[in-house]
C-alpha cells in the first residue's frame, strides 16, 4: 500500500475524473473555448453546415439571387463599364458588410489572421497558368485562342490599365470576395462542402453569360442562334470548371488570397499573352505568317 499509494494516491497521480475534466476542459469548457456549438469551425474557418441558423439560409438564398442578377443585368449598362473598378470596389465593400451582419467572420471568408499569403498551392497553380499561356503563345495551332479584338485593339496605356488595375481590382478581387469569400462561406453554413462548392461554381458560370455574349458579338462569332447558344454554353461550362478550381483552392489553403492570385494570373496573363502575340505578328517580316488563318 505504501508503494502504490492506494486509491487515493492513484487519484492524486492521475488527477482522477475531476482532474481529467479540468485538463480537457470538459464539454462545457470546450464550448467556452469554441464560442459555443454554433461557432465550431473546420479548416479555413467556415462554420459547419449542421449548425446553421434559419437566417443563414435566407441570407444564402438572397445572396445567390443578387449575384445571379448583378453581372447579367447591371453589367449591360454602359455606365457600369465606364466606372467598372469603382462600382465593383463598392460592391466588394457592400458584400463584406452584408457578410459581417449575417454573422460571418473574417476567418470564414478566408481573410483571417495569418491567411494573407497565397500558400504553395496558390503559387504553383499561378505558375502553371503562366506556363500554359506561354505554351499557347509558342504553339501556332493554339494562337487563335488569343485572337480577341477587344484585347488586340488596346494601346499600351489601356493595356497596362487593364492588366494592372481593372482585372486585379475590378474583376479578380471583386469576384473572389463575392464567390469564394462570401457566397462559399454562406453556403457552407447551410449545406455540405461539396454541395457548397458545386453551387458556388455553377453560379460563377451563370455570372459569365452576359460577358460571353458581348465577346461573341465583338469578335463576330454570334452569327446564328445555334452558334451563340453553343458559345455561351461552352463558356459557362469552362467558367464553372474554373470556379471549382478556385473553390477547391480556397478550401485547400483556407485563404482567399490564393484564388485571387490564380484569377489574376489567368485573366491578366491571357491579356498580356494576347498582346504579345499580336505585337509579334505585326512585327513579322512581309510574307512570314506567324498565326495560322482562322
């Protein structure tokens, strides 16, 4: 009994049930640390969907409706194009304010402390996209993909503004905050992760209907209704697939910065590549065909 210390000594060494609860914090302490059942989170800071409040569903539904209409209705007006960066920056602020009022935290949105760097997956995917644009530029058969009159008609100043301001701030920042930030976090409160990514990505595809129609018309590719429908369907499918990659990257890194970087690499990289190829074609000596006929 002297060596083992008996039951009392055993409790003293092991801390007993009471000490175990004190060390682990028990169920009550666990709730206190996590801020209650409602505040428990997964990687990336997004609240688990099983703990959603009724108001969370209403916010997610209303936000989906606003996004579905924003780019396809508001974007039609010429004043939106003239004030593109300012309008979309304002929309970014409104979306973040609405998210905060709905109970989403910076961590839920991928903007929490320590989440400001893209992390390795973000850098690697951005580098892969840059390599892809370079490959398209050097393969003659792929160059028609870069033939967009809206880009190749830009002068140097307009091109710099597009690549350095309009796309990073007016497009990538706004769309990533709107979709991978607020929408994905709002949906993660009311449905499982896979379903939230699917809905976010599909809505991102719908977002691109009006821009695709404008691109087809600007390049003379909207001849018949069938060709127009096919072009829009292909663009929606492509941007939906891209949205899945952006959403996966958001979940993988827990940061919104990573999909923003990838978005900029995709859009600005495509613009810079198209301008570089167009400039090379114009500088080619007479009789040298660098781009195959469309």
